[in-house]
C-alpha cells in the first residue's frame, strides 16, 4: 500500500463479509474510488497516526470520513474513536460507527466520545447495501468539512 495515497473513506471492519459488502456498495454507487479497508483498531490507529507499517505516511493526509466497527480485536472502535478525538489533527474527522451492536450503552458511549453518527448494520443484504450507499452519499457528497 502506498502510505501517502489519498484516502477519502477509511473503512475499519474486522468482518471480511461486511467489509466486502460495504466496499461493493460504495463502488457500485460511485461514492468514492479512494477507499482503504483496515481490519482492526490497532491498524487504524497506526494508519491515522503514521506508525508501524504506515510509518512515513503523512498524518495530515486524513480521510474525509471513517466508517468504524465497534467490536474488533486488539483495539475496539471506542478506543479508536477516543484516540481520534484526543488528537488535534484528527479531532474533527467525521467518524460513523457502523456496528451490529444495538446495546444502549454502546450507542451512548459512542456519542459521549464524539461519534458523528451511529448506525446499526442491517442484516439483509439489500438493506445493508442501501445503508452504506446512503452513508457514503451523505458524508462524501452532502457534508461540508471544516
């Protein structure tokens, strides 16, 4: 991976199946050609802060939006969100929690840590595809960043 390529959407998802569906939905609807998928929270933090395998990546080259799974190995989505909000370079980066968790405490904690949106992944393929398309459309086309 070219560590300094422009990334518009950072998809952090440990499920290969969910990631593949999300990537297909985004690409099929021409939302973005510049998508990077990472498999866990530790990899996401390394990417965002130019550490580990992403050392040398410009930390100022931040994505337009992060689609962040909540329950992941190594470092969970809430820890990633907290780190994003604590860093002055990434603190305003839009983060959408895209998760299968319907637990009230996960929802509340996500917003307390500064999530911009919390979306429960639909189970049905068509609903999931539509949700991802709508997320991409809003955050990539409609939303204005500071």
